[in-house]
């Protein structure tokens, strides 16, 4: 907006520079000759003519004297009339009035016409959304342009906390996770007591690190201190406890989500499934089954985001592992390279071969699950350290890209992670 008004001011100045010089020159070159001075000049010319006629003998002395008296009488009569008002003072006065009128009128007229005929609303900074509405969704190029515009705007508005959150979520949608994490870091610095922003930040860090342990877990605890009922922070805290094999802790976090959520909430099914998985690993019986109608709905919802099959170990690698080594069974998006897992299941080598089913309840981050993509790569990895992040010399096997809902996938662990 400031730039716009600076341009307007410059154009007004240019206009005045064009209009004012002629007025100023006109004032300086105003006629200062009076009628008396004109009459005297004519009198002298006519008197010289009378003298010439007298000398030539055209006029007698008497005729000469009579003509001269008549000439003098006319001069005296004319010299008594009022002077013309084109004196310097008059010209200067009216010139100053004209100049003042222009200086005031030109800016007022220009601004008034803009507010009448122009688009004042266009001065309000907005994210460019041309040709973007429900009927015409933004193309990838348009979305990229909007994100770029927002990033540029935040350079001049570095304290716009909501803008940084929007930028972080936009980067996430573009799979620019490092940029999203940096934007969340800035948003948290501006809103250190916003539990939702803290949970989003922890979610993004976990996505980058492929684990909730460490800094993400610290941020989650900070969010829960601020808002103990924040659903996303509770969900992430449950997954963090699950990674530590603290199954009672995971059950406690997830049960609180159920206590806070309506019975018909779409998250109830996936959270209940996670609780049952934690109870199974803790040696506890599963919770009571849902009523038939709800159970059918739950199974239908889960089926929308599942893949299943069998994991086997190549006998050639049997001597390199122990029965207690951890096996991670995972699925990640087929497009975009080696992205964070959409679902993870932890087993041990002694369970192999193992028939698995991965679903949305096993996502590491609620915002990224199997239902959010069409094709996935399913894999299994053996880790001696038990770390969800792949390390050199871990053993791994992966499938070709498969559709969500695919069954009977066979994964053979037969290669070493480089």
C-alpha cells in the first residue's frame, strides 16, 4: 500500500511540474506598459511629422500651431483615463491564485477519481487467489505462487505469527518439510504458549527424524503442560510412549482422547484400534467390541486405508541376526522419494514369517496416513538398535508400488541398508 501511494505522489508531482512552469513564465513576462506611455509615443511621432511638414512648406505657421494645439489637447485627455489592469501586481496576484488552485485541485481530483472509479479494496494486502475457488481449484503452479508470495510478505512482517503457521502448513502440503520445520520454529518463537502450534511443530520434527524421541517428545510435553486436552498432543504423546514400549503410558494418552471425543467422532475407531494394539503388546485383553453397527462402520473405515501381506527373511541372512532384533514393517508413499512412513508396525525376528495388516491407526503422524495416498511401497527392516531410523548394515526388503487395499503382499528381507 505504501508503494502505491508513493507512486501516486510521484505522478502528481510530475503533473504539477508540467502545468506550473507556463503559469510562472506568464507572471514574469506580464505587460507593464500603461496607456499614457503609448499616447506619449504616438504624440512624439505625430509632432515629428508636423515639424517635417512645416519645414517643407506644406503647412503655414498658423496651421502648424493649430494642429499642434489639437494634438496636445488629445494627449492630455487620453492621459487622464484609467490604466489597463495588466500591471505586474495584478498578473502576479491572479497567477498565484491559479498556481495555488492547481496545487490543491490536482491531488484532490486524482485521489477522488481513484476512489470513485478505481478499486480501493485492491490496496489491502491479500494472498493472490485469482481464478481460485471451489469450482476452479488452485493448480500446483498457482499454489506455489501463493506460497512464494506469503514467504515474501513475511520478510516485511516477521512478527506475523499466523502467517508463519500458514506458511509452515503450506510447505508441508508441498512436501518441503525442512522449510516447514523452519517456519514452525519461527511461529513457536512468536507463540510459545500455543499448544496447537507446538504440537504441529513436534509432528513436523518427528516426520523429519522419523521418530518422536528426543526434541519432538520434549515439545509434546510442553504442549500438554499448556493444554492437557490438546488432542493432537495427546495422540503424539501416545505414539511417543508406544515407541518407548511404554504401552500403559500410550493407552493412558489415547484413552483420554476417547474421553474427550464424541462417540460418533471419526477418530474413535482408529484410536480404539491403537489402544487394543498397545493392550495386546502389554499382555492385556482387548477392550470390549463396539456394537455391530459401529463395528461394521469401523471395519469399513479401516478398510479404506489398509495393506496386508507376509514378511519373510532370506535364509542367507539368518546367521547375522538374533531373534530379539526389532523388525519394522512400514508403508510409505510411492511418489516423492523416501518419505516418512504412513504406517509402522513393530515386531521381532522371532515372529517371522509374519502376516501383517497396516492401517490408518498405525500412522506415526495423524496428518499422514494410508488413506491420504493412492499408492504405497511396503517394506520391512531389521534393526539391531531398535531405532526406527534406518542405519547402515540394517537388513531390509521392499515391495513394488501397490494400491491401497492390496492384500497378499510378500516382503522378503534380502538386502543390506547402505
